[in-house]
C-alpha cells in the first residue's frame, strides 16, 4: 500500500496504490491521517488500488467520518471495476461519493 499526494486549489488529492485489505488497512489509515492537514476537501484517486476487503472499506469509512466531523468534504474516484463492484455491492458508494474521474470528483466539491 502506497500513498502519494498533491494539493490542488485547497483540495488534497491522495493517490492510493496496491491492496487495501486486512494486513494493509491500518497502514492505509495511518498514512492518510499523516497527510491530512487544513484542506477543505480530500479526494482519493483509487485507479491503482488493486483489491479491497472489508477492512479496507472500514478504513475508508473511518477516514470519511473523521473528515466529516471536521467539516471536510471527501470523495473517491477512478476505481478499477473490481474495486468499484465491492463498493457498489456493499452500498459504500451511497455513503462515500464515488466518481468515475478525478475531474468529476473535483468538480462536485465546493470552491
């Protein structure tokens, strides 16, 4: 599990790569918490995420709740089909906004 980041107009864009599963979910959560600052919005680009388990879903949910408590908008984008299916089958796409493109995610976040 790897994360690299960039900031664009006050939005943190985190690029996640690899598996987010039992062994790596806590590392993912810690890595995300370490890069969060004073952003008004956070987008996680998941195009390089290859697998996600229930532990990975829980990690995303924990991050989403923390950001919501801080008033920070949160969205995901660019999921591989096998990862998106997991989000859709579990209903997590109804809890956390998921967009097909990074531009779509960024366009729906407030300025």
